[in-house]
C-alpha cells in the first residue's frame, strides 16, 4: 500500500464528489451493520497489514460485541459527515468563492450555510455543535431543487448539530448539488 499515491491535486468538483461518495459509503456501511448483515466472526479477525516501513497488526475481537461494531459504523458515518462538510467548504474556497458574512444573495446565503455546517464539525467531529458568531445570526432562505430551506442560524448557536436543521440528509445532498452548480459556474471550479 502506497499512501503517498493518494496525494494529488484534485478539482473542487472532484473533491466534493469524492467526499460525498465516502459519506454514501459510510451510510450504507452503517445500515448494513445496524441490520446485522456483517458477520462479526469473519470481520473481526487477526489482520496483518504489511507496509514498507513497518507492519500493522490488528488482533481478533477488537470489537467486543456486535454493538461495538454498530457504534464504530455510526462513528464512521459522523466522521464522513464532517469530512464532507469540510470538503464542501474547501471546494468553494478552491473555486474562488470565499465566504462573506454580509452577502445576502442566494449564492451568499448558500455559502454562509456551508461555512456554518463546516464550523459545526471543525472543532469536534464526534460531537459537532453549531458555532454561529454575531455576523451570521440571521434567517437563511435557500432554494434547493425540491424545497425552500429556511435555517435560522440565530437559534442554532451552541446546539448540537442535527441534520434536521438543514433538511435532514436528503436536504444535505441537495445542498451538495447546489454547491456543485455554484462551483461549476466559477472560473476555477472545474479547473
């Protein structure tokens, strides 16, 4: 395994799509594990990974119970969700679409929402909380493909992140689609 081969320059669109593919994988894995379709005895065995500069050995029964596997899958989902939020934010930045707390245009409100979602995960992906400073405390109206998403940032500051505030997971994937359209229109987005 060559981990250095994973480091390369990618476009904002590819970055976002890859992060959301990882999120999809995490959701599917979590569902699969929660439905107890994973055989713990087959999965949780001794594993030796041979690496050029040192091997890794994971012992059997690292996960004491099936509930431990479920918790691991749920944590993986949470980490993938935070990763996708950071990828949305960095994809917008790479496309030259910087955040401006005063921008109340439709694009500016979408940009603000992405920034706020990223902020929720930036300090603790396992226990994300909304962090909304004074410049952002307002109601956002964002037209998505199938709905008008209204997010009152003034009410969210300090609360645990809950995807229901952004239209649940289906709303989050619509936010991704809206961001991809915005990035595609930028000069640096597909470059």
